[in-house]
C-alpha cells in the first residue's frame, strides 16, 4: 500500500487498519491511533510516531530506521525482525512486546519500559538503555556489546548466553538475572546489584565489578581472570571451580563464600573478609593474602599455599589448616590464632 498524498496523519484513527507494506516513509503519525493495525513489512523510515498508540499492532519486518517513537505505546505489539536501527524509543512503553531478532543497533531506549518483552536474539549493540526497565525480559542470545545500561532494571531477566562485552552496566539492577554463559568481557558493572544472579560459566574477563553486590550469586565455573572485584559484596557467593587468576579482590566481602577448587593464582585478597569461606582445593599460588581475614575459614587441601603467605594474614582463628601449616605457624605466629577483636 502506497500513501503518497497524505503523509500528515497526526492524531489519525487507524485502529485495525490494513497497512501491509505501506509506504509511510517520513510520515507524521504523531499521536495516531494504530491499535491492532497491520503494518507488516511497512516502510516507516524516519516517520514521526511520537506518542502514537501501537497497542497489539503487527510491525513484523517493518522498517523503522531512524523513526521517532518517543513516548509511544507499543505494548504487546509485534516487531519481530523489524529494522529499528537508530530509532528513538525514549520513554516508550514496550511492555510484553515481541521483539525477537529485531535490529536496535544504536537505538535510543532511555527510560523505556521493556518489562516482560521478548528480545531473544535481538541486536542491541551500542543501544542506549539508561534507566530502562527490562525486568523479566527474555534476552537470551541478545547482542548488547557496548550497550549503555547504566541504572537499567534487569531484575530476573533472562540473559543466558547474551553478548555484553564492553557494556556499561554501572548500578544496573540484575538481581536474580539469568546470565549463564553470558559474555561480559570488559563490561563495567561497578556498583551493579547482582544478588542471587545466575552466572555459571559466564565470561567476565577484565570486567569491572568494583563495589558490586553479588550476594549469594552463583558463579560456578565462571571466568573472572583479571576482573576487578575490589570491595565487592560476595557474601555467600558460589565461586566453585571459578577462574580468578590475577583478579583484584582487595577488601572484598567473601564471608561464607564457596571458593572450592577455584583458581586464585596471582589474585589479590588483601584485606578481604573470608570469614567462614570454603577454599578446599583452591589454587592460591602467588596470591596476595596480606591482612585477609580467614577466621573459621576452611583452607584444608588448598594448593600452592606457603607459610610466607599465611604469615601475613590478619587472623587464622579457628581456621581449618593442613598440619604442615598449622603447627609451624602456631609456633612462630601464635597471635594469628587468637580470637580477634569484634
């Protein structure tokens, strides 16, 4: 359908209209009613849809490149495989929308509501999602490299296998998010909230998690080599068999954390709190343990650990140690085994 004559459709009532493959390039549809309209394959390139109502509209494979959808209502609409390259969705409502395989490359989604939306396999590279609400959204296999997700709400979102390399996730809310096998290489998660998040086998090499909240998060088998975890809250977190070689865990809160068979070669645990942490079979070769708190921690069977390393810790009160360390340390550094001041 071609509409060459009337491109000014501001406030028009097009509810349920059949606009399959319509040419609406550059059209002004501000405030238009397009509820349940059929816009499959339509050309809406650089169209103005600000404040338009697209509730339940079908925009499958439509071209909305550079279109303005600011504050538009796109709830439960279908935009599967749509071209949304550089489109403006600022503060738009996309709750429950089907956005599978859509191209949002460089799009502006600041403050947008994407709660419960299906973004499986979508391309959101370099998209701006600051303050966006993605709670419960399906983001499996989504491309989010270098995306801006500062303070975004991703609580309970499914990001399994997602590509988030270099993404900006400072102070993002990722509580209970599914990030299994996700690629977060070099991502900035400073101050992010990841309580109870599932990060099994995730790739977090050289990511920034300074001051992040990972309380009771599951990072079993995750790769965190060279990652910055300074002053991070890792209480009760599971790092079983995780790769933490060269990671910076200075001042980290690791109380009751599980680090069984974790690779901590060359990692810095200076001033970290490892009270009641489990480190059986962990590789601590060359790790910096200066002033670390190992009160009631389990270090039995820890690998490549030396007397010199242990002599520099803050306390070994009620710590489980192999006899080869316990006897000489208690003889030479008895103060380490005294009950520390609360």
